[in-house]
C-alpha cells in the first residue's frame, strides 16, 4: 500500500482504539494528548517502510541518519571534547539504533514481521522508563505499525509475518495490488467512513 493509504488505515485503527478500548479513554479526555496520539499513529503507520530508502519515511530516515553521522564525524575531527560531553547520550542513541539497522535487510522482511512489533514494544518500555514518554503515545506508535502490517497483509505481495523463522509471504484471502484502483477505492471508502463516524460522534 502507498504511504497515504497507510496513514488512512492507521488513522482508522486509531479511531477504533479510542472508541473501543477502555485503556485509551484518557486520550479523549485530554485534547492535546489525543492529537499527539494520532501523530504517533501516523508516524507508526509509515515506520516499517524505513527499510526502503525511496519510501516517504525511509528517505527522511536515511538522510537524517547520514547527517547525524556526518556531524558526529566532524566533531570527532575538530572538537572531540563535545563527544566526551555527550558520551552517555550517544551510547543510548547507538544502542537504540543498532538493532533497527540490523533488522533492515530489504523491503518487507524483518520490519514487516511479528519480531519488529516485539522489538518496538520492548523499545517502548525502555523509552517509557528512561525518558518518561507517556505510554499512550508509544501505544499509538505500535498501533500505527500494526495498521501498516495489516494493510500490506491485504496486498498481493503479502508480508513475512514469521520472518526470520519463515521467509514465506502471507496474504489475506482477498488481495489487491499496491497503487491499484482497488486500493484507492478502499482508501477513499475509509476516509468517508472516518468523516461520517467522527461527525456522528461529535453530534
């Protein structure tokens, strides 16, 4: 599925979570937190495609990563004392980034599997404990990733849910091609449904 479609599916999952899961009722109480919750969902809905440098998020991810490493290298050459000042922060950054880089082995592989979801849940716990990031926002990120995998599960190519134990791509009984007219119909249908549902909820 294309990036806009993934975000629409992610938004729909978010609406479902806020509506159906009691744990997310706190999001509806605090408007600003609800906005951040959906921002994290939209980010998560694109996150698995960081394995593709040409994808919407992948392009920004790799360009940002190269920029960070370039700055770090220049600091090492000309102002090494800055690296000593932020040594602990750099260690945390590398520790969090390294497993993600190891998992990126080509499009629709590790980042489109249950393993990636498990690693992300583990990361969420670490971020919650060390940086005091609200749990509900990290849950939004996980929901976004799950929505991405669900959407790609509906495509003809499918996804390797049990990678690396199995490289077989699994797909739903009824599928569509990425970027096809069927995908556009589904995406526009979800947009209309979200608008209708939210309008009914407000009224």
